C-alpha cells in the first residue's frame, strides 16, 4: 500500500484544491490518504468525494496548532467525526487567533511606518482564516521593504523582533481530548522538526500519552532513514503507533515529500493505519 496521512490543500496553505490533491495522490499510486489542512476541515467533503471516484481509501484528517511550553507543535487528528461540535469549536477558535495575531502584528508595523499590512496580508491568501506570518512576509517583500522573506522574519517577524507577537494556540490537553471525543486518533506531527532536546521530547511524549495520544509520525516529508529509525525506536519505547505523511504543500522539496508515497516504516513499528485496515472500519 502507498500511504500518506499528512498533506495540505489550498483550504490551508497548500496550492492545490482538495480534489486536485487527491488526483495527484492517485496518479502517484496512493491507496490510503488523509487530507490534514491546518486547523480546518473545510476540504474534507471535496477530497472524500474525489477519493471515492479514484478508488482511494480516504481518512478524515486535520493538523492542529498547539502551544506547549512556549513551543508551537502540531497535532494531527485522524479518522474523526468532522461534524463533532467540540472539535469544530476548537478549530474555529484557533483560526480566529490567526486574525487577532495579524491585527496585533499590523499595529506594531504601523508604528514603524509600514501601513496596510492587515489588508495586504489578507489579500495574499485564498482563505483569510488561514493567514499567517508568511503572508505578512510576502506583503513586505512585494512592497519592497525587504529583499526576501527570510529578511522579513529576521528584521520584523521573528521572535524578539519589533513586530513579533507571542501567540497562544490550542492547549495540548484540550486538543488531544477533543480529537478523542470526536472518535479520532491524535498523532504528533513531524516530531523531528521541533529542535527539542532529548529531555523535552521525553516530557512531550509522556504528556501526550497521558492525555490519550496514540501515535507519532515516524516519517514526515523528506525525513531520512536515520530520522525514521530514531523515531521508530521512540515510538516503541513509549508504546506509540507509527504514522507517515508527505506533508505535501506544493511541488518543491521545501514543501514536503512526494504526495501519496511514503517510505516503508522501520521494522517493529505498529502502523496507525492498522486501526482501519484490520477492522475494515474506514470512515467515508
């Protein structure tokens, strides 16, 4: 089977529509797919319909932004009831936080003589609810204020810079509990990317498991064999199942791996998809 349980459409920060994501995954031979847009389930119905037409088993997915000990991490929810009211309330609250942060950043930049940031950043996203600092950086670039996006973060938007706004995303406990209450499975997304020390990872994994978290991504995007082996060992150590996803956003190496295709998991991993394949309990 070709598995991909983490990818994005233009409902969040990808470039393809949900149906186009499914079509590309099908072209690449995908057999089991989850669309996991950031803090939004608005693309699931379209993707599910396209997957049914393409013969792909489709799993509901979402990637939720979480604040944990002043660190932003991402939790993927899989195979949940997308109509669950508590889940939709949490996602709506998280999306609203993006707009509030944008307003605060725009106000800070206005004090530096840079105007129209709020409207300018919103004009650069197809979904205003999903606006982020990358859109602000693009606006600053388009206005000739910075030479590239990296400079925008280094000069204005990065932590400790003049327009930085500390943001509180959803809490880890609330996120995991809400996914579980919606009959889903909570997964730590791309744990290899957070730059956490061994001690911090141990604390994160311990708390996540205590709240009911079930899996971690052993493979994500362009992770190498060493990453996969390391996180397979950690999954075994903590009793987690293993997930895998391309984290596809668009067609370049910076934005994830090959859509619909992930490398084989290391030996001894317990794949998270066994929950659906073994029990034939696919949710469509």
